[in-house]
C-alpha cells in the first residue's frame, strides 16, 4: 500500500495530539523534508474499503479470521526504526504487510482467542532499505452471545506492573473529539471508538475505548515531550494490558533503566495499567 506523508495530514495529526496541538507548548508547523515523528506512520497506510465491505462493527476485513472470531482488539506490537533512513514529511512510501503468525489461546479454558500478527515494512520511494519495520498484533474474540449491557469493567492484574517514581510523564484526557479525530485520521470506522451504545450493548464496556495505536503513539510522544527529543530511538515494544476509556484522564510515564533503555507505561485515573512497553535507543 502506497501513501504520501503530506504536510497537511501531518498537521492534522499534530493538532490531534495534546503534545503537539499548541496548548502545552508553542505550535510547530510540520515541514517538508523533516523526519516524520516516531510512530506517526500509524496515521498512514490505512485500508480504503467501501462501507458495504466493512464488517458489522465497522472494521476492515483484511487479515481477519472467519466467524465467529469477529471482535477485534489491538493487543500490542513492536516498531523498529532505521535511524539512517528516516521517513520524511512530504515523501511517498510503500507499506508491505504479511501475516507473521496466528496463535490460538484459551481454547482449553472455554475462552478462545486468536492472536494475529502482521509484519509491516515501510520503505520510501526510490530507497533500497526499509525505514520502519513493525509487528502489529490483534486479538480476535468470538461473537458475543446473550446480554452484554455495559457496566463496571473489572481490570486484570498486570504482572510486574510499573510503579513510581518515573523520570518523565504526560497526562491528558482523551475526549470523544479526540477519538473521532484519530479515527478519521486512520480511516477507522470501528464502532467501539465512536458509538457509546455499541460499546455498552455489544461489547459490554462502560464507554468507548481509546485506540491502541493512539496510546502507543502517546507513549512515544511523552518521551519526546520530556525533553529527550534528541534521543534516537531504535525500537518500541508494547503490550495492551487493559482497555482505556474515553473521558478518563491518562498518564503516560517512563523510567530509564540505563542510558539506552526506558520502561514506559500508561495508567488511567484509577491507577489501572492500560499499556506497558520498552523503548530502546541507539
């Protein structure tokens, strides 16, 4: 799939991210030829399918298993950057996606899940090396049966959950507007991010869910916002631990284990860990 990192679309992403929208720091206009921000490629290379070809929940059917495994969640992944060949604003690139693996879990316990890993390579036109290599993991759950009226969601405990103190942090509250804008940027019609009644009645959640890639992107943004903008990143490996909901304050934080490795995490206003990860620098 080919796409172009048009300055105008990058600007739309900037105005969506609370780290770059000009409210916490002075607005900086994206410039052609400048490196694309870490993780910003997540707002590009989206499928372009007619609405009639989407699944009932508004998701694209590519890389999806057959029924009954139609409920999709972003489970985690890893992004690796080629520091010698960064993606550049204004340039065109091609993303090539393949299925890396399909793993079954929970079948013996009556809670079947399918984990599908995509491998994505992003290369700019007229280049011979990949600029970004990514593993993207989605989990697919069976169609819900019976009543699914949303209510209080019981978070799962996270092994080796991060604790304070942290070396950097950034807090913000994702609103319905935030979720709408990120959905629009990524051409993502998944009802779980946009339709409160769907999230409650069909998925059993109390509210709309924050996008997994938005949280992963904000982990990277919190690192940059902390003043470590000159750090050259090699990779981010991350895992979604619990759903994060709209209108709930989120804190993205991290601590340095050494000069090249930082543990990063996101917690909601109740201290529930939504995502954890590890950033490796050059």
